C-alpha cells in the first residue's frame, strides 16, 4: 500500500510539473521570421545581415533569409513559402517578382500575415497598386501625384496634400529627435515621448494611398539640412485588412556592420524588435531596454554582440 501511494504521488508530481511548465514552454517558442533581400539601391549586402543579427540575437525569433536573383535574373526561381512565417521583413527594392510570388504575398497579407517594411523597401514597386497599399507611403521610382497624396503633420494633425510633385526625398544624414504620436500602442508603450535617433536619413515628401492606421513616431525634416520643413511620418502601422504591417523608415545602412550608426542605434533596434513581434503576434512582451536613447543623447550599440 505504501509503495502504491509513493507511485501515485510520483505520477501526480510529474503531472503537476508538466502542466505548470507548459505556459513557460509556450512563451519560449520562437516566432518565425523571414527576411527578403537581394536587390536594393541601398547596401543590402550589409543591411540584411544586420537585420538578421538583431532579430536572431534577441532570442525571440527563428530567422531565415531568402535572396532574390540578381537584377535581370530569373525571378521564377524566387518563390518563398510565406505561409511558413509569422512575420516577413522586407529589405528589397528591385525587379518585380513573378506573378505567382506576388499573388502568394498578397494572399499572405490578406489572411492576416505579419509584415515589416524596412527603410528603402518603401521605394519598391511603384507600379504595383496592391503593394503600395501594403506600405501606405512610398518614395522615388517615379512616384508622383498619381501615386496618392503627400502625408505630413501640421500641429500634430495628419494632412493629406494632393499637390503635384515627386514622391520621396531626404536631407543630409544627421541625428534627429523622434516624436511619439501614440503612447498607447503596444509597440510604443512605455517608450519615451521624445528621443534622439543616431545619424540617419530622414525620409520626407513620401506619398501613396496614405492608409496609415497608427502613426507611432514622426520627425521634423529640417530645411536647414535639406528637409521638407514639415513634420514627417517615420514609424507607423498600416490599415490593410487583417494584416499586421509595421513600417519603419529609419535605418539607412552604413558601409559595414561596424560602421552602421542608424542600425546600431538602440532606439532603431528596439523599434524593429517590438514592431516585428507585434506584426507576428499582435502583442509586445519586450521590456524597454536600459540603454534606450533619451531626449538629449543617442545610445549606440557599438560593442553589441551583433557586431562580433
């Protein structure tokens, strides 16, 4: 009888241990992320590696990278299975994809997939109407008033400007303040209202369908450094059906991983990680890092393991 009791108790303790560890096991499951790169007017050879290192070394993501054929190559060979991933990170600006790949990407978005639009990815595919709805605002590649209105802020209020003119420009690279526009969104929750971003381009005069859902951060494009003289949207989510789309215009890539200030900025890395988690799950469980920039000083991760 005593042996039976001990055996039953052992089974009970095993069951308790199993069920009480399940929540932590679920929490530890990594989100699956896919980085798409391979062509760009920017230094994609460095940017896609930096993106992967940031995501990989957060411990939150299982990351794959797929590169397209080189410019002019056979795009029929580029056919990612988007459905395998919780979030797709776009680091691409180049030749159009094959029709089946474009249709698969749109279907992934429509069924509620997660997408991160990173920096010059919003330069891509100016003539692809559905893609322009996915990014909300884009620049260059022939964009103009036919592409949609400019979007900028006056006294904190979003303005749609249908005036004629090219879409996409930026002034000289510089440090600049970031201004929070939505403190309640999971991506920005507990982040500072104002913080100083490291040396970077600031995109301005962007235009498109302008279907911004949640404007998260903006910045003033100072005309003294060649900017538009307007408060410009820089970080936002996009209203596109069931999809969770995070668009971050920050992060102009440097010449190497070691000389890459915009992507070494702790503010950029934090937003990328929080935005990717939100796009993947609809939630953000990350704490605000102790090295997040302040309103008066940037915070660089020059010695961060991403660079080793």
